[in-house]
């Protein structure tokens, strides 16, 4: 795979970890000292903290689906910047939410592969999903 392919796969692995409830995979997405800023939702350092939050946040979810699209990847040696659009669906028994926004990531090459060292989430729209 090319560096770009590996970086795009990194963003997909993030979504897969949450949607498949394999939260420990998040430790392979973020650098150990990676800073994650989701604005009003919270801030964390490293994949383990992100995994702990995501597991707690989705504990009552019946289904989740994170669609990661339009990855704009700019590689400069062993670092890269990535903007990824996200359209997520998080369903609970009584309804759910549909957050839409984008991630701005600073990615670094490590001995274990590419990892996100800084992520900022920008919310564009958050819509309630009525119960079916």
C-alpha cells in the first residue's frame, strides 16, 4: 500500500473500531501522546483514553455507522495532514443522533505505522433521529 492508502485505512480503522465495538483498536489509530479535541464533547490524550470514552459513550447504542469520506491527504515526509468528512448514525432504543462534521488530523509515521498525533473535530450539523 502507498502512504496515502495507509493513512486512509487509518481513518477507516477508527470508524471500524467504534462500529464493531472493538474499542481497543483505537490504540492503533492514535499516537500514545496524541491529542484529540472534540470541542464540547471532550478532549483526550492517546488511544486508550479515546477508547475508554467511546466505549462509555456508545454503551447503550443498538447500532452505529460512521461513514468516513472525502479524505484529503497531504503527505510531507513522515508527517501528513488529513481532512476527513464524517457522517455518523448513532442509534439507541428511543431514537438517536446523526452528527455530521469533519476531522482535521495531523498524522505521523511511527515504527508501528501511521498514527494520528492531533485530531480536531468540527461539528457542522447534529440532528436528532426519531424512534422507529
